[in-house]
C-alpha cells in the first residue's frame, strides 16, 4: 500500500478490489469452520432443488400454495449461490480479494434476492388468507396467469428498488486505506461506510428500500394473519379451526426464520457499530445461510405431500 502522502493530489479514488474478512478472531480455524458452512450450503441447495423437482414432477402439487413454495425455493437457491463462492473461497483457500465491480454485482443480487424472498413470503400469506377465508373461490382467484403476474411483479419490484444502489456507490470517493469488508460477501452498508464522501444519500436510499419493501411486507404479513385469525375464530368446529391453522404453521415458521435475522441485522448495522465484529458476522451468516437451509426442512416436516414428493424426486435423481 502506498504511503498517505502519495494520495494528496488524488481527488477521486475507487479501489480496484476489497479485502473480505472471514470469522473475526477465528481466522486460524477457517479450515474447520468451512466444514459446517459447506454442509449448510449443500443442504440448502439440495433441499430447495428437491422442492423444485417435487413440485414440477408431481401433478397433485400443481396448486397455488406449492407454486409459491417453488418461488421461495428458487429464491433461496439464488440467495445461497450469491454468497457461496466468496464465503467458501475465504474459508477454504483464504482468497480474500474481490474486485470493486464484482463486489457491487454480488451486493445487488444478494439484496435483490432478499427483497424477493420478503415479497414471496407476503404472497404466501395472501395465499393462506384466500384459502381459509374464501376456499370456494380460491382456485378461481389464484389462477396460473395471476400467479405468474405476481411472480413478475415481485421480481420487478426488487430489481427496480435495488438497481440504483450500485450506481450510488460508484459515485463515491473511497478512502485508499479503507478496503477491508466486515464479511465474506458484500453488503450495501458495509461498502458504504468505507467511503470518504458524504453518504447521506446512500443512507436515505437504503432506508427507503428497507421501509418500502421488507418493512411493508412484514406489516402486511401481520395484517394477513390478523385477518386469518379472525376468520379461523369464526369457524364453528374446533377441529376446523385446528385444521385451518395447521396449514399456516410452515409459513409462519418460514416468516420468523427470515424476518427476525433481517430486522436484527438492520438494527445492528445502524445502531450497533460499537458491537464486536463477530456479532456482526454471526448475525449476517444467520440471515443469509439459515433460511435457505431451514425452509426445505420446515416444509418437508410439516407437509406430508411435499415430503413424499421430495423423497420420490430424490430416489429418481439418485
């Protein structure tokens, strides 16, 4: 690295690459740490791909509920693949460098898939509300064309929301001596704080994206389940109430698994910069790795049709 005086006449600087950090304080154990990470990535990719195969190959699963589950599985595959190369590269080979442009691309896809997952979970709550409150018209309302349009709207919303973020970062002047990222992947907040410029616009736009996507989605999901609970309590038979609520258990677990780490990480990035680096790292890994791992497990355990279809798909694949 050049001495500070070498940069006196430089008015604008962007690093050619960033250095990624592994698990703070546990660098010597990266080889061992890579074992559980590799296992989780394998489970995430295998489980979600099996869900996609199961829904595709099983005619009885060609229903709105399982189409939305396929969207969730596809999103989890994308989220997993967004972080897998750099994370395992750091843990396996100590390959810490990532180019500036590659970092922006990874950051765009990582955040885009996160917003897509939030939107899919909202669509799934709408699906459960329709199935419980208006079962006779459920299939007529959620036709294949409507589901396709919902899917396209979800992808468009996420892409349009996140598209300006890389360009807002490229306009910034970065500090030559600040190129160390806090994770094995690129977060918007992490990259943003390395700049030497005024980042007010970046902070405000990041807050806008968070409020207009994940925050609204979480509130809408709470509203959906309030309406679902109101409908269920209106059912005459206790058995019908239990049956109706049982169809929501998997989705409720998936919502908690995704939104709790997202909210925790957002709070820590904005108000917990004084916390130890390992806290930031652990919360980030829980947010990005755990939902893709747990979602296939949750749905295979709680849904017998999915479990049986996944086993058939696995036998045919093997």
